[in-house]
């Protein structure tokens, strides 16, 4: 597999290089040189396969012979150990539940596949994973790499801006997992990570590697569950499918669009955001004008400078698709709450992120279409807000219950690169 840097098309790398480097020169994102396509017959056959077999085929179409098919299948099998069921919510709407993994959020798919791939290609060379999280990536990355030999993981998150339970989920592991609460918002954490990756000396000293949604392996892994969703739908729905994606950094949407580019029949996508609405304002014909990030109920989407957006634009350019065919919506916190209550009345308990996607879908779905919204996190992951909004108590899933009483092991730092650097290099 060949990839190029979106900021400098002359920088061309292999899949292994893209995975180990994370970002290219000038913080450019890597993008696939070839965009494989399956025929309709291929797709029909693939939809009959089991999740792991089909996913290996999809990933192998991109990755090519850099990893043998048998090895790739083993990595996929080790990563995708949990299902992605479609739950019917209304006659014409279903939720693709992506939260049945160890950290109860969709980021388990990308995080676990990335960990497997990285461990596979690094062999015995030590690596340091540095990533910023607004909540869920951190947990997924921490659990995916926990205990893997030769891997040190450092995770930055905005202090006080993620839910207490989310924090417990990944800041209590210890071992090869170090967590840092940064005084600042998610964009500040992301900026620190970018600075570290611009620091050649640090990069070499630590074998730095990023594991957030910019890593191409995460993105490729996420393509697979769009296929898994379609495989569960009846033929009528497959032909009229609209998918609504709750979006923050736009990795999930990028993966969905890549699934479509492979030939998966998806009529239309809707990019749904909270009040951090840089993309909806841009798609409405405005300028690219990020505002300061605001805190919302759907905190994993509190991102005003979505870092995967250049990939979305590149894909539209390459496929000669029109950006104005991409649906979009902004859903504020009051509407999110009201929508969670509506879903509850329909017999479906949801959380703020998925509710945003459902709202956008319900508002934009036409007669005769079938709509899927992505359930990106388990409602219990946002227990504090969900219980107040729905006025009911939620049982804590085992994964969370087991961690809730453990001591937090986080370090605390200001949003200052020099101090982060010292922290990263201690003991070196
Ligand atoms: C990360 C996250 C999102 C946003 O996904 P992106 O790929 O960053 O757009 C949505 N919902 C939840 C629960 C998340 O953790």
C-alpha cells in the first residue's frame, strides 16, 4: 500500500511507515494512493461472510501484500473480538451499536486494530504512543495497548472536561499506560501532540507514534463496521440507505465514505455535530472559520478544528463527488436532551452522541429511505448526564463497575510543550 502526505504529495510512504509515523511532514495526513473498488458481485458475496473474514478482505484490499492475508486475518481476529449489531429503533431507522468492546465505545475497533498492527510491524523495537483524547480515544488506546511488550503509552486529556467514569476507565491501568491531565481544552492537548511530532529529536529518542484518529490503521479498521451494518439489513433497506454519523474529528465519517468508495451501497451520509459546528457552517456555504471549542453534553465531539477533514475533502476530490451532497446538521444541547427522551419513549435508551446523529437522521430521512445512526458509546459511559436527562437509573456495565473504585494514576501538567517534553524524556 502506498500513501501520500496531503500537505506534500511528494512524500510517499508504505502502510508500515504511515502507521509508525502517524503524520507526515508539516503535520500532513497520509492518504491512500489507490482507492480499491469492489464489484457489485464482490460486495454481495462479502455481505454473506462473517465479520472477521469480510473485514480481512476489506483491509487486505487497501494494505496489499505488505502483510500477508493470513497474518492480517490473525490481527483482525485478535482485534475484533466483539459484535457490531444493528438494533431496530423505528420501522425505518436502526442504530448501529459500536459500543460492545472493552471500553464501550466505537474507538475500540480502531484502537485495537492499530495496536495489533503496530505490535506486528515494530517487532522488538521500543515505541512510545503519544495521543490526545477528548474522552473515548484514550480509553480505547489504553486498553488496546495495555500490557503489550515494548510499547509505552502516554495519553493527554483536558483536565475536568471528560466524565469521571471515562477518566476511571483509562487512568487507573498503570503499567505501560501513563495518563496526563492537561490544564486546557482538547484542542490544546491536540496542539501539544502536534508539537511533539514536529520535534525530530524527541521523535527519534522515543520512537514516537500517534494513535489518535489520524492514524491510517484506525481509519481503515473503521471501514469494516459499515459493511457489517449493511450485511444485517434487508435488501430494500440496502438500496435506500442513509447513514448519520455523530462527528468530532471526522474519522468515523471518513471511514464511512471510504466504505462507500469501495462500493458499499450508501446513498447519502449526514455529518452531525454539536455546537462545535465548524463543518456544518462550512458546508452551508460559509468559510472555514473554527470558533473556540465549547463544552457540550456530547464531549467526545467537542472539537472545533476536526483533524480528519482534509481527508474528507481529498476523498471527494479523488472520487469526483460533490461536497454539497454531504448532509449536515448541528444539534444543540437542549435538542439533544429532548431527543434522548424521544428515543427513550421509543424504547431505546441512548446517550448524547448517538442522539445527535438520530436527530439529524430523523429530520432529513425521506419516505422510502432506511436510516442508520451510529451508536458510538454505551449509554452507561455517560451515566451521569443520561440518568438526569432520562430521570432513570442505569446499571453500570461490568467493565466500568470494576474500575469505578480504583485510584486515578494521572499526572498533571499545564498546556506547555517544554514541560511535556521533560515529562516524556524523564528516565532517558
Ligand atoms: C470520538 C467520538 C465521536 C466522534 O468521532 P470522530 O471520528 O472523532 O468524528 C462520537 N461519539 C463518541 C462517543 C466518540 O467517542
